[in-house]
């Protein structure tokens, strides 16, 4: 097992990464002095695979525990299902000493974390991410939220877990599409912060994702280490943490334009990173040789076929509801070289439209 820490003073917490860790969940929570009742929030895909193991571990450690199983998918990340968590917590008589366990991917982690942040003004929770994307990104850093029809993650909070427990064995049951989605976020870390990590991925990444377990352990650990370093320095996104949004501005707009029903999050971010990198090159910020390397790796990760029923206007409209927007300015994170990005609020809308129109022409969509 590998371990690292998100260093936030009194709110610091460990990230533990290894195999056969789900069986230790109860012991881990006991060591954290969890008290009261526990509610495990999971989804219909994850529960049959890992629900029994987690519930047995918690019960064997003396916890009184219940489970709430949600439908899978981005559509679950809204008020309707948040209220289901609140209602179940009230039915169980959960108080401020109670806790929530988020067992699943990014949707469950964000939703359960949001419920934990707001139920009785905050109860403890832990993240047990079961997808690659959640393991390297959404489970770390304390961003919890639900979506609004006009924009992704528009209603949320910064609320840190007490523990992130990453069992790499859950990747064995992960569909190829989910591996691709998570690997997009992995590549992001190399582009924004670590050229050496990018080069490792460029050399080792097989488009079939058939690497040995050691590759995934090292990959998850390095991704978490980069995010932990950034979050420790800037918890509430006052500056540095904004670079984690590379690919997300346009990626979120793509998700919103397709009503969160077409792309997985990482698939949209992969397109977002491609478009942002092309925009950076067009602005004279990124050399063509580096753009080619970035594009090559992004294409190796792979793209979901672009949908037919979407246009430039839909995407540009989505940018207007980006939560990082300042006044009338959309904030873009653009690569200046592999391993370094900058924060830009001076990119004219027509330049973004031009990049999108050229992209649509390339794919015969515009």
C-alpha cells in the first residue's frame, strides 16, 4: 500500500492506495474515531460488486450501517437524489456524529459529499472511489456538488473527507469506456504540472489499457500526489488550483450541451484538452511540436464519437454558465509547454468560436 497526505492543517487527511483495501474499510473508520451511524451511498453498478464487502467490513468493526443504492450516471447528480440521501439519513435518525461513505465513481462521490457537507450543516464522510477517474481526481480535494440543468457542479461546497481509500482491485471490473474516461484526467496532470510524468505516459500508455497493475498503482499515486500538492497550496481555488480545470471549461460546456446524457466526464475533458491546446497554439502560447505530442497522447487515450446533434452555438452558450467565469470573462487554462499552463481571461469569444468551427469542419460536423 502507498500513502500520501492532503496537508490542510487540522483538516488534513490521508489517501491510501493499494489492493484488498475494501476489506479494511471498517478498521480504517474505527481508527479515525468514527462514531454514530453510517450511511453507505453507492449505485446500481457498484453495489453488486463491492457493496457486500464494504458492509461486512463496517459491521464487523461494530458500526450500525445502512445502504442507499442510486441509479448510475450523471443524471443522478441533482436535487432529487440529494433529497433521497437527506430523507434516508432522517429516517435512520442520523445526527452530527454520524457519517457517510461514498462508494462509487465521481457522481456518487460528488453527490454523497454534497449531502455530507449540508446535512445538519456537515457530517463526516469518506471517499471510496471505484473508478479510475474518481481515484485520480474527484475523490481528492473536497470539491462536492450537484448539477443544475444550465451548468455542471453549479451548486456545491468545499468540504474535505476524512479519508480517501483507493482499492486498485476495483479497476479489474471497470469497463473500457470508464478506463478511458479516467485516463484523460491522468494525462491532464502531466500536461499541467509534470513533464516527466507526461513522458512516462507517452512512452508506456497502451491504447488498450492492458498495462500491469504496477503501472496503474504508480499512475494513480502520481496523479493523487500532484493534486494533493495543488490542493494543499490552494484549497479553495484562489489561484493555483484553477490549473486543475485544464480541459474542463470546454469539457463542461460539451456535457451541458448534450444534457449530461452523452459523454462521460473524462471523455468530454479529453475533447476539452484537445480544443484548449489548439487554442493555445493559435494564440502563440504553445509550440507546434508540443501540440503534436499532446494531441498524439490524447488520441491514444481515445475519443468517443462526436455527437451529431450539437453545434457551436450550444457549446458557446454553455461557456456563459461556467462557474469559473468572472463577470463577462470566461477563464481558460491553456498549456504554454508540456508541464506548465497559464490562466487566461482575455481570449475573445470569436477566437473560441473559430477553434470550434475548425474542429467541427475537421470532423465534418459543421
